C-alpha cells in the first residue's frame, strides 16, 4: 500500500479495499471530454470577452514563441489530451507540422473529432507512451507539453526521449504544475461521468490526496456499474458534496464532512456497486528539480518563466470583445517571459547526439 496517513472515513475505507495500482493514462481514458468539452478553440470558439479564453490563447502564444512564423518545422505536443495545445498551435503556426502524442486512445479519439471540426491540415495524432516516443532521433525542431511531462511513469526517461528526438538546437517548452498547496495535505472528491468501451457512460467517484514533503498526488478512482442504483447513489453523493467548500474545482473533504456524507450504509452500497477500483501516484516536482533533471540530461539555456496572468481589471479592453485586441494582447502576454514558475524552456545544444 501507499503508506499514507489516513484522515477520513472515505480514505480509510478506500485504503481497506486495496485498490489495484495503475497509471494516470487509465484515469484519463475514462474521461469523455476534458474540461467537459469546453476547451477554448478546441471545443468551442474563442470568446473575445472572456479573460480565461485570453489566458488560454496567451499560453499557446507562449508555447509557440520559439517557432518562427515563416519557417517550416516539425513540432511534437506530448500528452495532447483532447487536442490542446496541438490544435491552436497548428492554427497560429500554419507552416509548422504538429504531431500530438497521447497514451490514451479515448483522448485521441476526441482529438481527431476536434481536428475534423476545425479543418486544420497540419496536425496528426499518434497513440504512444511519452517514455518511448516512436520518432527517429534528431528529427524534431521542438517539443511542447502542457501538464504532461510530470505525468509520465518515469519523468527522467521521458526527458531523455525528448532530448533524443530533438535536432541539435531544437527546443523544449512545457507548462508544469506549480506545487504550492494551501495546506500540507489536501483531500478532495469529485463525482463525474466516465466512459468505458468508447461509448458506455458510467458514474465515477474520484478521491484525490495532494501532499507536500514529499510532493505527490494520489488519485483513487472508483468506477460504479451502469445500474440505476449506482446512478441514484452517485447523484445523492453529488448533491451532498456540492454543499462542501471547493479546492481545485473539487469538493474539499475533511474528517467531519466525510463522516456525514460517507456513512456506513453508503459505503456498503458503493462496495456492492463498484466494478473497478484503482489508484495511482504522481510525483510532483518543483521548478528547481525539473531544471536539475534537464540539466543532467544535457539540455542548456534553461529558463523558468511565469504562466501569463490575465484579469479583466488588468485588461479592461477585453470588454470590447474585439478579435484584434484579443489576438494582440495574447501575443503580448505570450512573449512576456517574466521570471517565475510554471513554464520551462530548454535547448538541445549544437553538437549533442
């Protein structure tokens, strides 16, 4: 088992069931649509009035900053999910060829549907483990990723693979988690719909523990069966958990709330209705650890920069809903490169194999 301190009746119960150990890809394969099918540009058009859409556009501009507009280049997006940032990146760099790689066929199915809707011709998608990139050495101009590299089973191996496939002088630029928690240990639950066998919806209960020292995230996923009884208990738990405070968009669980919501009879019903139960642990890195890892592999010109911050107060022009202003500001924000944490850029030096 994970050797985890047990704080709530739910975590205690899940621990006692001894869930099988898995990897992040299994969880991501259960999600029908990432962010409920509301990813700006990918699922829905940019709304030029919304600061969150401007933030997403500026992140794409930041990832594209090392790709010259007039040059043909080959770019890999690792852990592309439903097609972000592959699709908007290909849109703003039409001379680039973008290959989105993901380990989940469910995610790639969504990516291909989104690609078909957008009509872009300079993007392809490939199912592969980012620890074994099926691309020849020294053939790629740049690699980008969004919250994906640290999800690899072996982050060091994934970084070595990136180094291998890059041409000399090629770049790596990726967005990573900034692991600053409001408390040493945060426990949350979410009740969502999952998908199995490509089109069969099932209820999910997702229990997540985030910890500092060591920095890690432990997610346990309970997949209920497709019976009406499972749907009813899932709905009840969804209503009850909606009364709790939230953190990271999930219901924040503590010992008192866990005892109120997850009474013994509820846990007995859940156990009978469970079809799958698995857990996986993800190590969370701070920027210094990631930079040290990349430096040891041979990357140079390592830079830490902030994820662009966008508020309506700072950019009241958004209220105008102007596409021109939206695109101008997103390019400006994407090129700021303010020193901080959230985005790392590195280069494979000339002469490296």
